[in-house]
């Protein structure tokens, strides 16, 4: 992919330039976080804040609702007109008091899919008759902060088309939803014309900045606001902004979500993948409203984002940090990896025991040697002869070993992926395989001794009448060098396993992520489990050899001197199929084990997130995180009222309907 400074673009950069604004839906299948509040619970909350009683019935005043309950405005300094406008959206009778019925009805409104449009309509519908007149529309607009900066000309074609030549026509709710959209576009056009003194179709870059900051501030993030002039000038000292450029820029800001969808379609939902301008243009052909000029502006902004930022390295997706922070991050990952590994190992240990015994079973000509018909038969016989606890024989050393094993594997994989990542934030497949292989190799050094102890304890139950075998006795018998018996076979097994597993898991995560790149716990478990299937199956021959080399020698059984000797004897005595013994049990054990392990690891990183200046786990932030951030934390905001603040805020951020929040400053006070 080409570099971002030239023709390439990474969507992570763009997502930091403009926030993706979404309509929150209580009844949407995807957002089950909000449900209607129970009537009795809602009544208790209402009675708590209602301070007015009329003929035995409780009522909320406008101040109770806005100041006390929602806390939308400061009670010490607020605009009286705005207070009345906002509170009257609940007070459908417009009598100055809010009854419980009205309070409950507004909670239902907040749970509607079009809550923001409905709320905006009720703000303009002053007499609550279901229509908006020109006078009502004009009255509200004239009180907005945007109109105070750049007054709107109400004697224009847009107003005539919606309200009629004589402005007597009433606008219904459905028509209003289009009117409020068209109004802000018309307001911006009027501002452009007023600054185009010579009627040339051009304004200065400074005038362009004034319009955007005055009329479209709700679409601008701090970065975009600070660099409006820079991006429009494009390195030139003097440049006039054409009307076409102006409308394209506004359209781009209004359609960020559309561009996001185009980007995800072009990269097949990989938010970290680079895309060239040509690729984005090709994908955008399906959308007639997207123009090449808008794409050009988009790439200029992305390029500028790369060139700015003192502490943020957008190409790497991380902040520049000290070595101490980097070390702390690895210790953090190691700790969480140990916890995740122990969880995964305990969950599937009985399957691991069955796998080990099946692999150790010799199918030669010795009479009475064949103990188990298959994995299920092995499982039943362990329960019958050794009890349920027999399924967990050797678990203690396994847990002691699995903590460093999985912790080292997960930590080294994450570390190598960070080191091998390209400047544009992408990671080629070969680098993913190398990172996984290094992770697999690193664990063998620490875990081979514990692996051989575990195996000897697992097969000890097969020998009837023999004294109980303990981990201490096994270690004494083997000695230091004996603990590394079969380590080369262990390398042959673990390196391919991890080289297959981690890349497969990373790609599965992207495939099963939702349209916003977010991975739910279910998709994490599915991704990790599926990735474990080929990773566990293909290295099975190496696992069989490792098991044969590490089990204690018995009288009458074939012994092996090393890997090549073991391979030759297995082939001659048992045939090629013997190399795949226990493959089913291995898949059944490793696949769910790593599914549980990786799920636990990722969820622990989300639950105990610590910002070390590095990158967050891919797929851990999106829709659900956004929902949790906008929901009210006030325990009295139940049901739809959990979205009340976000909905009122959406009136400003989506529609630009900004009413003054503070008392107007007297003219003589500024002199």
C-alpha cells in the first residue's frame, strides 16, 4: 500500500478527525442496553423530584425537570427562554407543569428510533397541535446561537417552498424532518453568498473558516477546527475557496458514516488496512452522492493528520513512550496471560489427559497392550477406575506451568507483532507467522520441564498396583537435563502451532467483527476456537513423537533414542496413521482451551485496561463502548431517561440546533 502522505489512507486516522455520530435506538435489535422502565419504578423517580402538588396529584415544575432531574442547565446561570423551550417538550398541555403521565410519555419518546427528530419537532411545535408554522420556526431559529453569529434570511426560496409564498402553510412532522436538514444547508449557502462580495463564486480561506466555525461547529473536532485554513490552502499562501470546494467539504462532514462504510467495504472491514485514493474512488462508484472532490479533501485531511501531533505517532498507532512504560506493559500482559492460561487449561484438562493416554497407547502385537478403543472409551475407563479426580491427575503442575506458558506465548506474540508492524500500522502475513512462531519457541524453554512431569503423572494411572507417583518423585528421577527430554519435538510442535494459530485468530477476529470493527465476547470465543482447529491438528505428528519421548519407559514397550529413531520405529511398527493418534482429542482439547484462554485474555484487557501508551487490542472498542459512554450514570435516570442527555445533545450535534444556555449578557456590561 502506498504511504498515507501520498495516496494511502488508514481509517483510524480519519476516525480521530471526526466522531461518528449515530442515532441511538432503544428498540434496535443491536442495542439491548435500554428497555422501557417499569411504571412503578418510574413513578417513584417522578415523585422524588416532583415538588408541586395540585389537588393531591404530584407535578414537576420546569425547574424540577431541567435543573433537578436531568441537570441540563445550571440552576445558577441559565437562559430562561431555553429552560421553557426544553421543558415544554415534555409538558404537552403547555400549562407549566409536568404530570406523571407526561413524564412517562416522554420516556417512551426517548426510546423511539427517531427520538432526536421527534424531540426537535416538539421544540418547534410550540402550541402542541402536531404542526409547525412559519412563526414558530422563525421564533426558535432567531433564538439560536448560530443565528446570532450569522443571521438567516427568512425571505428565501427554501422558506417559500416549505411554508408557501405567504408563509401560511403548516409543516407536518414528516415534512419537518426534511426541513431541518435543508435549513442548515441553506444557512451555509447564504453565509457563503454574503461573504462573496464580488459574486465571483470564491471566498477567502479565512472567511471559509469563519463560516465553518460559526455554522458547522458541531461537525468539527478540535483537530479539524485548528487545521481548516491549513488544509484549504494546501501549502499555498493565498488561495480562494470555490463554492464547489465549500459544498464538498460540508458534504464530507455530513457524510462521515457513509465514507466509513465505503472504507470498510474497500478493506473488507479491516479498519487497520491501508487504502489508496484510487481504491476508495472505485468503491465509491456505488454511491452517487460521493464525488472525487470529497475524496480528495478526505485524503488531504488524513495526510495532514499524519504530519501533525507531537506525541502521537499515528503511523504506529501508539504514543512515544519511555522504556519503563514498555516494560510495564509487558509485565501487565504477562500477568493477564497467566490468569487467562490457567482458566483455559482448567476448563479442558480432562480432554488433555485423554489425549495424552491415547497418544501413548501402542498398537503393536503385544497381548493386552490395547487399553482404550477410542477417546470416549478412555474417558469412561478413567472415570470407572480412577474416579472423577482421575481426570485431573497432574493438574497442579499443569497450572504451575500453564501460567508462564500461556503468559509467555501471548506476551511474546503481542510484542513481536508490535515490533514487526509496518509504519502504516499494517502487519503482513509473514510477520504474523513469525510473531506466532517466536511465541511458540519462547514458551518451550520454560515449559518443557513441566510438560514432561504432567505427562508422566497423566499416564501413571494406567499402571495397576504401582505406588502413587508424585511430581517431586518424577523431577528427582529425571534430573535437570532429563526435564528437557523431548524438547526438540516440543519445538517442532509449538512453533508451527503458534505460527498457524495467532494469524488465524487475528484474521478470524476481523471476519467476525461487526460493521464497526467491534468483537463481542461471542465472536472472540468463536474466532479463537476456530483458529485452534488447524493449529492443533497439523502439528499432531510432532506431538505424538514428543509424548513417546517423554513418557516413562516400560518393560516390553519400544524405546526411542531421539526424534528420527522415534519416527522410524513408529512408521515400521504402527504405520503412518499412528502419527495422527489423539488428533481428535488434541483438537477437542486445544481448540476450546485456546478459545477460553484468548477470550479471557481479551476480556481481562478490557476490564482492567491500563493505558501504557501502546495500542489497545483490536476490536475492543466500538459500538458497545460508545453506547456505554453516552448512557447516563445517574441511578434515577432509568429506562429511556438513560438516553435523555444524549438525545438533547444530539439535537445540537446532529441538527445544529444550539439554544443559549446562559443568561444573556446586558449590552452595558460589555462596555
